[in-house]
């Protein structure tokens, strides 16, 4: 099943896609996290809506929103070549740290920064090196705590494309304090056109993930491509680690982290800072992942930062 959310005169509406890529609305007031929390709810709601055969809106004509507003966003690092490329911005000889193979590390991102697949994206205040990051996120469907990897597989409801827009100069500045990233990732995280249930991808299962081609383009020029099954950590492993000592709940996002060649900062680290200029207003960033859809967002000017000063300096 595939679900999308679109703007209507009556407000946001969750819908299921039929075989012709037409949005068939679900009952008013439903959102995806609540639907996922009801065991069997997505299948039942989709079946009822499709059987009713009420008029729908073609996906290409819909005013799409993010398929869900996630209550939490954890963004992991699972692609080793991306990790090495990023590290080379600091150390030209850097490789993949040993810790990468010990834990599927993540940071918490800002759920309030969720943007739709076609929304405009403002440049973050004070940012001069704006970047994109091509990822896929798993969406949690069942609550759980201290899960094993095997158990965690049953808690993943499906997947959505994720573009983690990043203020690289802000990020690298703040991370010199050995915290973060925080403000470097705080302005916009675009989610793809559709949420796709996990069963739709079973025939493409491969290694730790799925054999799906990922692409990112700027102004329709391809910048990078990779395969999702190049992840070193599986989505169930991410869910298990996320649940360690705490809870995961329906609607939580677990980002794969950026794929190889999926952002400018990795390419700057590998090929030099002049490989491609940072994003600027007017640029259009497009992401595509087989079977999962994608995003297409235009960058627009943002606001200037207000000065903030410490009370004293010793």
C-alpha cells in the first residue's frame, strides 16, 4: 500500500493511492501515526476507501504535504563511504572510524522542521554552505522497548524518502564543541511524496536493505547515485538500537543517513571544496528512490540571524 497526504479546502487529508496513482481520501481526521498505531488499521482503511471507489485526485495534480508529521526523528549513519567522505573535510587521510562498525550512531533531528515533497526550503540563518542529503527513512508502526533486531523488524511499518537539508558551515562550527549537529540540521527535512508499506518492498530485499537505486539532482543535473542496499546497518538494527533503554512509537522516523555521493559535503571532502558550489536561492533539488518516489524542492532566501551574545567571557 502507498499513502500520501494532500491539502484540500477542508484541510490536510490522508489518502491511499490506487493502481492508477490516484489519491483516494481516507476518513477526515486520520493521520498516519494514529493509523499505524491501530494494528491492521492501514490495510482496513485502505481497503474500505478503495472499495468505495469515490472520486480521487491524480497524484501529479495533488497539493502534496509530507505523508506524516513524525513525533521524533532519529537520523543514523549507515553508509561507510559517506562517513569517510565527510570526515575528509577535517582530515584528508580520514577513513571510516572503528566506532562506525560498533554502533549505528544517530542524532535527534527536529520534527518541527518537516517539509513536504514540493515545499520551498529557506536558507538557514547565517548559512553560506547549504547542502542536501539523500536518504530513506523507516517509519515505526508499533511501540516497543529494548527490542532485539529480530523483534524490531516487526515494528517497521514502511518507508519514505528523506532529504536532510544541512547548513554545513553552521554544523561544522557548532560541532567543534563536540556536540550536535543541532542548528546545522534545524531548518528543513523534506519527506517524499508517498509512504510505502514494508510489504511492497519484499521482492527487492537485498543484503541489509533493498536493491533500490537512489539519485539526487540539482537543477536537473545528476550529482550522485547509490543503491540502498549499500547500508552497512539494517533498518531493524536501527530500530533495535533506537529502542535500547527507551521507547519507539508509531510515526517515529529512523533515517538511513546519507547514501554514498548523496550530498555535497561528502563530495567536497573527497574531491575538494570547489567540486560543486553550495545551494543558493533558486536552486531546485530533486531526489528519487525506486518504488518510493522522491522530493523536488526549490531553495528560497531565508532570514538573517539575530545576534546572540554570552553574558560574560573569562
